[in-house]
C-alpha cells in the first residue's frame, strides 16, 4: 500500500488540523482494526527496521487486526526512505514537509488511527514493544488511558533523567494526577479518550492530566526502558522550559477554563486589600498633618489598587467570553444511562 501524505496547517486559534491526501487510501475498504500504533519519527533511521519488526511481533500477539502509522516529522537523515520501504499491508506512513514537533505528529496519527485501542511509542527503540499486550490488557480491564512508567531509566542522569523526574514531580503537585511518569511516550488510549482530547502546542506531555480533567480512568504500568542504541536524544533545556510554560496552560484549561474569574480574583483581592490598607494608613497620617506625597508607600498603594482593578476586570471579561462562547458548545460525554421502573402502559402513552 502506498504511504499516505499529510500536511499540517495552522488555524487562527493556534491549533493544528490534518489535511490528508483524499486519494491516498481510496482503495482501503477494510474494516477498522482492533489496535492502532502511532509512532512519531524524527531522524531515527537506524532504529526503524528493528522497531518495525518488534512492533509487528508485539501486535501479532494480540491476535486481532492492527495497523501501524508512522509520522515522519520532517526527518533529514533518510528516515523517510526507510519508512517507505517498511510500508506494508498493515503500515501507513505520513510525511511532514518539515519538523513540526511531537504534538502535531500525534495529532496527525490520532486523526488517521481507526483502532478501538490507540497506542503511542517513540521511534528510538527505548520503548519495548513486547509490552503491547500488557497495555491492551489494562484497557480491556477498564482503563481509558494507560501511561508507561520508566521506573528504571537508561539515560544520562543530568541530561534527561533528573530533569524528567523533576518535571513529573512538579506536574503531580500542580495537577493532582498521581502518575509517576506523565510524559512517557509509551501510552495506550481507548478510542473515546482520544476523540475528546485535542493535541496541540506541547500538550502531548499532559495528555493524562487532560484526560483526568474530563473524567477518564487512568492507569499506569511499569515498562522496560532500554538504552538508546542509535542517534541522540532530542531532549534539552529548551524543551524543559517549554514544558513548564505548557504546564501553566494545562492548569488554566483544566481548572479555570470555565471559571476565569476564580483565577484572577484571588490575587486581585489580595492586591486590593494590601493597597487599601496602605492607603488607609497613609490617609491617617495625612489627616494628622504628615506629608505623604513623596513617600514610596503611596506609589506602592496606588499600584496595588490599580493591579487589583485590572486583575478583577480581566477575570470579569473572561467570564463574559466563557459564557457567550461555551454555553452552546460545551459538551459532556454520557458514559451510560439507567432508567428504572416499568415501561409506560399504552394508556399512559396515549394520554
């Protein structure tokens, strides 16, 4: 089967969507597979042949139909040619024009995936595909999202291991999600989960937190983490800083998305109380005849009151926007509905 082609286009709100070549799969009338494997790839040519073989072996152990979707995220080391060689009846390959990042790559894979279970793996061979049946078993047992936990890591301590553990600790504290390795790329999703989650920016790091905010059931499984055999890690200080900024976004959209006033009002009220106390104190001094026009406290008090007004006003404007834009669009997923009692009689139905 010829590989699919896809391009990424930014929209006005900064999200991503996938445009797929309408002729790429026009002859594919097969039923949807049981499992889809989405693998973002960026400059991992030497790992791909072994990775594909191991994913295929792990998928075959499910004894159910499967598909593998590779997302070539603008590789420049020949990964695109190697992926095209690996494409077969179970495998599709998506090529980006340039490197867009992991979130857009996963968004493309989720858009194309047709399985009831969707698993994600990194393309560097550090995730062991032999655990594929274990992930699928956790989903079948009732979990909506299963996150891998690299309990024993084989990465440089200060280059990746320590920053990753620090980041995971901070995410647990801020979001309340108790997973040990929330940023692990080895995950399994139930179809309903990915249908309700949007992956953009750097949100791939926080998929469990976004899923938990929507009420999905999370689980984690200890995975065998293998040392990198080829290439080099793409992790760096820049990604760590981006992750911290994205964490603020996650807090905003999960905890304050429909209550922006709660985010701005608390510091606003604090500023207002402090500013009022300072100005009240200075007012008493002024009434007692002391000059206050040159005192730094006067400037501080005015700035605090001004900041309080701005923060509370921003929260109120946010509330107006939320109420006007989300009131008709916000949807909730009903998992199941139960109705008790006897069905109505024909007489009741006819009035």
